[in-house]
C-alpha cells in the first residue's frame, strides 16, 4: 500500500556567517540575527502547510566549530518548531571525529532544548511512520567520493509503500558548488544523480543542499536554497526560500517554494545625464527595497554617466542617506563631473570676487585630465561650488 507525506525541505542556514564584507559590526550582527529569526519563519510555514516534519540538507552552521552560544540559540529555535527535524552535516559543519555534533555542549542542548532534532551522522535508512529517510552526511569538508554512492547498493525490497527521501549535500552536474566572497570554491562533494540509475525508480524525492537558490536539479531532485538570502543572486536563481514538498511512493513529488527571507540583496546600474540629475536612482532604490525595512537590504550599485556640480552634491547626500538605511551599500562609482554652463559661469564670472573666478577657471581647465590630477580638480571644484553656495546663502 502506497502512502504520501508532506514536509519542509530547507538547507544552507549557515548560522554564524560572518558577513566580513559588511563594514559595520552592528550591521553584521543584524544580518546574522536574521538567519536565526528565519528559523521561526520556517516554523510558521510548516504549521501553515501542515507539514509532518522538516529536513535540513546540510550546513545549519557556517563553521565546523560554532560558539556554544550560537548552538544554544539555534537549538532553542529548532525546538520551538514543534515538529521532528532531521539534519545532515554539510561541508561547512561536517561530521566525523571531534565534530560539533559530538561535543558535550551540543548533545546536552540537543536533549534539553531541541529533543525534536535528529542529527543523521550515519549512511543508513531512518524509518518514520510516513517516510523512509536515506541520509548522505558529509564527514569531512571536501569529500571526494559521491556521498550518495551507498544508496546504489541498498536493498529496497524490505521497504513498504512509504515514500523514500534522500538527503544529500553537494554539487551536481548542473549546479556546481557555490562560493561567495567569504567562501572557498570547491569541486568536491559531487553528487552524480545519473549514477543512481535504476535506483531512481525506488526514490521519491532527493533533498539537496549547497546551492543557495531554489532550483530543480533532476527528475526528483531539488535544491531548497538558503532560508535567508546571503549573496547577490545569480540569473534565474530564487534565494530565500524553503521547499514545501508532498511526496508519494511511486509518484512525482509536488514541490513549491515559499519565501522565508527578510533581507534583500540587490544589484542596480544607473547612468546619469547632467540635465536630469540623480533623482531616478532614488526612485529605483525605493522600488527595489520596498517593504524590506531599515537595515534589511544589501545593495551593489554601478554608477556611470556625468552630473553637474549640483547633481554631484545631490548624489553624495542621497548615497549617504541610503548608506545609513541599508545593511551595506557597495558602490562602483564612475560618475564624471561635468558642470553645466550656468554652474561654471556662476563660479568663473564673478566680477566682485576675482580670486574665486581665477581658481574656478583653473580647476575647470583641469577636470578633464586623466588620472589623479583630474580627480583632484573635480573634488576641488565641487568643494569650491559648495563653499560659494554656503557664503551666498548666509
């Protein structure tokens, strides 16, 4: 008799991720906190979808040896999920001798704070009333052997009609291991789904971790992606999701992504024209980060074109404002200074102030030079423009 089960598939929480590219320590801490808070959002999705359990396909922690406080915070939130949670070690929090999973602190907190959590450290079937789990834990950071290889020799004849679910962490032929600016790229931990061959008919769902966006990786294989966005998404990638899965023995799984992320990672390019100013950038940033809340966006800007003196000053003030609102603002600023005719005349044709006029004419003649000389002249002319404006306004 065949049966069906519903569960949540998630992975790559990487709790404790340092976010070293973010310059402000308080903002780093806020981003780390969101990764913990996203566990609560997973719990809400599980309740809403009436899931029977949760599987985490590797990398709950960002480190092989996370600090005890982080372990306790994580297990407290996992315990609050209120459903059985099954995890395997990934390449960041791999198992093996001396691993965090064997530490006295983890095992004590596991018992007291999260008795619903099972860490699957052995490549052996785990039977539930509604499913059979086939875990493929990583016991070292870079494992050369395919972690799913043991399933190829498994005798499925002893199993009944319950869905069979594989849990694995690594890259596949279409989805190579991801690395951002805080990770080391790796080609190890390769999962060759094609090698499962006829065994794929005995398997009903393959829950994968390592790729940080929700993606289908095979006929019955999905990456759930990271539960909280932690990098600028690649084309076609859907980050910040969990997978809601309904698996039936012998049938095609039903898989739906559900958003759990609070933080936005946004890239935007803007080319300015002096006549229009930087106002369109402000509108674009408002739209791209709408609803994210202060401190919940990491933004990378590529700025080009040219602006006048007033436009440059407006852009500087605008970026200062957004920098205070965002968790991090990364700029590639190639905006050239091109004073308008009116702005130059206001500086160079000052009959009552020949000193300012002379300096302005000299700087205006130098701003088109390449290299440091032109940059210094542009800065000096901008400062002169600001100073004159302050004097005239006083």
